C-alpha cells in the first residue's frame, strides 16, 4: 500500500523531522507511478536471494487472461488504479466467469492426500469478492468440489468464522478485498 505516502503517516513522519531517523520497510519499492517510497535503501533482500537462502520456494507463475478486459484501460488516481472504475470492470459477468474458471483450473490438482489446492483470490471490491465466492459455491453445489468464503477489511460479522473455515480446510477458496495482503502467514494456500 505504500502507506509512507498517506497523509496521516506523512504528518506523523514530519512531526519527527530530522535529526530523528526513520526506518521504512516495503516489499514493493518499485512503484509503477514512478514515486519513490523511500529516499535511501540501506538493505535489500530480493526474492531470488530468499529462494537461494532457503527462505522461499521458487515461485511458479501463470497468468490467466480469460476476457478482453485490459488493465491498462483502467484510469488511475494518485498513482494507483481508480478503485471505483476497477471495481465496476471486475464485476462484469465475463470477468467473474474468467476468475472462477482460472481458480477452478489451477486449484483442481490434488495433493498426496487427495485434497484440492487451497486458493486465495484477491478482488478489486467487496461486491466482486462476494460474487466470485457465490459463483464458486454454485459450482461446488453442482460438482461437489471445494466451497468458498469471502472476507474483507471492514466486514461486520463472520470474518473470523470464514478465516477459520479456510484455515481448517473446510473452504478451498477464500476471496478477499482489502485484507490478507500484508501480514497474513499460512502455508495452506497453494494458488493465488
């Protein structure tokens, strides 16, 4: 999120202006909008080094594009995608269907215990998270495969139960918005 650039955080940092030193940590120092997260980099530990050191497994990436939707056609605001426009575009039927189809395709492989891969699906909005989870559950009802839960940051009720269901393997899929992007630690998910 690069919260070092939010007004509230900037005000706090400015309050403790030099000679106080600040430590900023980010997993994504290279921003597509060209803004610099921090002026100086004291230490850098990239994915390749973490894999070589045995902290991470080598990532296997596959990109699915099941619609004619082009991300570069979405407007930006403040260097990030326009959230409302992105949400509207991602809720279109063809986009929901493409997400569901990709999730089904890549999560359907079974492990040694016959379980399908646990899958996390980031969404552009709460409505998209709900619609994708609903579509996956409709597929589950027809085919008998894994069910889905949806969670989001300011979810009023049920988030803890949904998270427990995913962690316990009662749900194969978890769709989410504005949550699980920072600080979520689990070895269960195999597909993102």
